DNA sequence: TCCATTGTCTGACTCTAGTCAAAGAGTATC
DNA sequence: GATACTCTTTGACTAGAGTCAGACAATGGA
C-alpha cells in the first residue's frame, strides 16, 4: 500500500478521533460514568436479558452487575428474574430511564449537528455524502465470515431470509418442497459446509456447500442481506466458499440459479463461472454454472 | 438540520469510532499507558521544551512530570535543564526512544493499512477519496478565529507569510517599503484590529482592519495558508472582520488589491463588494472595492 | 436425588488518567 | 539583595474502568 494512501488514512484517523471522540466523551457523560451510559443505551426501550447485554458490550459479569446496580439506585433501570429461566435476569428501563435515554438521543443529535454547524450549506452536503461513503465502506470491512453450525439461530435466520427473498423474487414464488432438497442439517461436515457473515454480531449473509466424495461440489444458499448489498460481500462469500471447496479436495464447483437473480448471475460470471448444460432438474433453475478451481 | 442528515452523521460516528478507536487504543499501547505513548510521540526527533509539550497536549504539570519520569526510567527519554532559561526543561529522545517512536510509526502505518486491507482495490480508492474529503471538511470546522495582538509570534508569522506570498505572486514582486504602510503595531485597538485563524494551535490565516474615526474602515492583510485553502476560511475571516468593523461603528469597508490575487477578488465580489474608483495611491493596487455594511 | 453447569452478585484488587497543593530551583525586577 | 514570578517536581488524593475469585441460586441431566 503506497505511502500517500497510508498518510491519508492516518490524517483521517487523527482528525476524526480528535473531533468526534472529544465531543462524544465529554458531552454524553451527563454526570454519569460512560460505562453506565452505554449500558442505559443498550438496554433499549424493550429491555434485554442481562446475559445478552453483557455479551453485546463485552463486559465482565461482575462489572456489568455493578453498573446495573448503580443504574438501579438511580431508578433508571429495574432488573428482575427472567422467564422461563430464572437465572437469566432481565433489565428494563423505568419511565425515568426511558426519559433519560431520550435525552441522550437528543444530545447525540445535537452533537452530530454541531459537527456540521460551522460549515457552509454546500460544504455540509459534501461532508455528509463523504461520511456516508466512508461509513458504508468501513461497515463492509467490519463484516466477518465464519463457518457456522446450520442449527445455530443466526444460520437458520439467514436461510429463512433467503427463502423469503426467493419467494418474493421468483416469478412464480418459491416453495422449498418443489425445489431439490438440501436438508439444512446436511450443511455441515462431512456432507456440507455453511458460512455465515456477521456485521456487529448481526447475521447479514450466508452461503453453503454440498460435498459429495468424487462429485463436484455444489454451491447453495448464497444470500446477502439488503442492508449490506453493494459492498462486495457476495464476492467475498463466494471466494471463501471456493477456498473451503478446494480445501475439501474438490476441483470443480457447480451451481444452479434462477433468471430473476440477476446480480448473482453477474457475480458468478465475473468470478469465472461459465454456463453449462443443466446438470440437474431443479424446478426453479434457469441457469447452471460451473468453475474449475 | 434534517433527521436524515443527523442520522448519517451519527452512523458515521458510530462506525468510525468503533473501527478506528478500537484499533488505535489496543494496538498502539505497546505495553505502555497511552498517555506515555502520546508524550513519546509529541517529543519528536528534535526534542521539545517541557513547557511547550505540556501546553500542546493540555496536560497538568504534575501529571506530565510523572509521565516523563516514567519514560526516563525506561531510558526512552532524557530531560535536562534548558538554555538559556534553566527552569524550562528540555525533553529529548534517547536512541532507544527514537527506535521506539519509529516502531510506533510503523505500527500506525500498519493500522491504517489494516483498515483498507479487507477491501477490494476499487473500494479502497473510493474509501481513501471519501476519507480525504471528510478530513478536509472536518479540518475546516476545527479552524478558530480570534483577535490577536500583532506582536504575537503567530500573528507576525502570518503577516510574514502574507508578504512572502505577495512577493511570489505579484508580477513585479513586492516590497513593503513601496506599499502604503500599515505599521504592524497599528493593527490593534483603537487604531486597528488583527484576526488570526488557528488550526490545532497552528496559525493558518489572518486579516486586519485599519480604523480611523469618521473614515471608512480599511481591510488589510487578508491571507489564508495554502494548506487550508478551498475550505471557506477566507469568507469566514471576511465575515468576522466585517462584524468587528460594524461593532466599531463603521458603515463602510474599503480595500484595495492586486490583479494577480484572483481568488481574493472573486471572494470580495461574491461577498457584496463593488469596485469603486481608486481611493488611494497604493502602488501595487489595480482594484479598489467598497461595501456598505 | 445428586451434581455439574450456568448466570449473577459481591468483595477485594489493579491500572490509567487525572487533579490539587506545597515546595524547591531559577529568573526577572525593583 | 529582596521579592515576585515561572517552571517543575513531589506527595496525596480521586474517579473510572475493569479483572478475578468465591459464593450462591436455578437449571438440566444422569
């Protein structure tokens, strides 16, 4: 990576942390330690299980407990045994807590506005546009791809979303019963493999392989959540899947797809897949592709 | 400011602090508290007076002293009485300190690169371009304008830069002796006023008024440092000067300028100045402008 | 029923990043 | 030479943010 590029990034980091960091830390305190504020914020209007809260913020159990006690003593939060498991406690905001959270929300808005405030109208528009671009691209680089157990909640959620989208986009809807089955529990070694992409612990995409010894690997269940489309996640997933296929000893990857999935088809073509004769009788397929690894 | 704009800024803040902040704080530690690292960095290859160091980082005297002791005990820094004033101590890096600082530099580079690393080539280019834009505009919003004593080092530096630039840009060079004098020490109340713009405590621009009771205010010494041009600082300075002129009771502002200063002329025109007959015999002037406040 | 596991709470501790006041050493000014 | 002032150091203190181990209560299986 060339020096000028790195220098740009370093300049950016410096200016932005100076400007954004300083504001955030000083103004959002509201006389309360920042840790408590973060907690108050994350509890959200509907309450959360303390366990999830801890996991989401990466807090030590003891520390989290103490922070909650402190928020409780300010009457901003109540913590009560959850159901059905009474060990997992649930934190909820009180009316006062919700009011305080609303106040924080307003403050954050004000803070954001104060970043733009010293600028001319046209400069503001340019800044916001550039911020959107930076944010999108950084978000893209925060996506992680991991091998998942198809029984995981996140994995199942992705596959549900995938089916739901097929139902919307296929001309005649989509009924999994008519499609060639790739039973979900086969998508783990040794018969298959499932990758799930996460962004900030939220699942945002998936892709799977069907592995059968001596036969080409089949690519299945490629899905990218609408909120992260256009960031190259599809291509990244595809590359990862191919890597796993090669590692499993395959020399060919195959897939079939429906003509309505135009961006997927474009992706396959630019990734080196070439269209081949139908190699199965999938009811919903119009195109069959193959790539030698 | 509309909701979508504010939401964009908030999204940006969140993603960027998560991505940049986390990296910065964890990786740049090198087993040393961050405060010490900052100090090490700021001392720089040539050493600094402890007093300046403290002022630059905004540190408490006691705290700074302790940090320096700690760096000294690691043999990264030596602090010795300065000359000529032996109260003002001077901090210098040892060879080990310079090596360590170099290491930090390399780490920062790596960190910057790691932000780009997960992206495709074309996405990288877009990210860097957007970062440059954000950085420039945020830098613009960090500029502060204050009334300065013309005897201040920063003020004198700006005016020197201004003369130097005139020397370069005027077709026949510039000799202050031939120009109508605006003796520098007149640029303070009640005979005048000098504004200096700072960016991170560095002077980056200036502008002055000559005030004479019962006569139009004269605008002088408008200069913007090349590194912040194109960010609207000139217009901002001009507005501030007009504000001060009005506050001093003036109803008219006048100025003369050289034809080679095209962007300044454009600025005056769009700011409501209209060209008038020559009202003085300034040797270097080709245009005279006036604005009623 | 017993027992390992999970989730939470508490007390005791650490480290970082400060602040504040007093005092010493040097310098400037009368 | 006395005195005021500046720069720095030192000691004593604080708050925030977090770690770690032990205790205890629910839960899930064998």
